[in-house]
C-alpha cells in the first residue's frame, strides 16, 4: 500500500533576513594597503554585538524547524509532520514577535551606533553605507 507523503507531512520554507552591518571595502582603499586583487576587506558598520540579538532569533527559528524536520533532499525546504504544524506555527510566531522586539531595540540604538562608527571609522565612514528606512524583514512560514 502506497501512502502519499503529503497526507502526513507538509513542506515549509522559512525565509529570514537581517541587515549584516558589514560592507566590502572599495578596491581603491585596498590598493593603499597592497595589491587589491590579492586583498579583500570588509568594513564593520556597527558593533556586531548590537545585531547579535536580532540574528540569534533568526537562528533560533531555523534550529527549531530543523529539530522538527523529517529527512528531505531539497535544500531550503523542510518536511515536517502535519501533526506538528500547530506547535511549529505557534513557536515561529513567538520567535517572530521576539525578533520584531529585538529589531525595535536595535532601531532605537541605531543612531548611536552610527555615531560610534563615525568616530571609529574616521575617513572610512560613509553615510551611504547605512540604511535609513526600516525594512520589515519578517519570518515567513508558508505551507
């Protein structure tokens, strides 16, 4: 007897995003140091610790989903038992709320982070490296 796997399980695609707070250094800056074809560099735009709580919520969501997953060969999709969907949705919603709260905390400190970066980066500071509009990153669970 052959069962349709999708009668017992569901595919979930979890999408998260977070501003990384890092940008690539321009080649002319790298040329001051040495051969820019051999050197690649990054500029940290804000204290990485300030984004850590936001990133950890996204990681928490992916980890929780993987713990509920069944084996599935397609990267980016997670197969979960249908009986676990209600609990997964509830947990992802809690994580989304905590994620949103951490984003708001980061936003409230964002100008201070930029001022600190301006002092630390000096001539390397560039206003255009910093987003000025809030983008709703969200955590989605289509199924």
